[in-house]
């Protein structure tokens, strides 16, 4: 099975997306912070069309001022026992 179909991976991307939106950062703004030519890169990650590697995950967390350890916790918890927190609970 491909990683992008794993429930915890999808929760991880959902967490990143929710945090980006909660902080009112658009995909183009995030792409600009990451020195990407356009927002398509971010869009493909959020739509599960492109897999995020560890280095990219950490750089996105840094750009969004998130603690990457929180995202790793999402991957470590059993999928059936994990519920996403509201974005404001992460601040």
C-alpha cells in the first residue's frame, strides 16, 4: 500500500493543512516562504497527489511555525485511537 493512503499520513497532512488555514496562510504564501516557484507543490501535497518526505515536512513545519514533533506523534499513534485536535489547541 502506498504511504499516501495510510490513515495516519492523511491525518498528518490534514493537520498541516488545518494549521496553515488556521494561521490564514494561503498556499501561494506558504510556497513563497519555502522559495517555491508556485503553490502547485503545496496543493499536490494537500490533495495527496505528492508524497511529503521528512525534510520537506520539517521545512513546512518551520515555515508554519509548528513543532514537527507534534506531526511525528500523529504518525506514531494507532490510527483508530487518534483524533485531530482543533488548530487552536496546538498553539
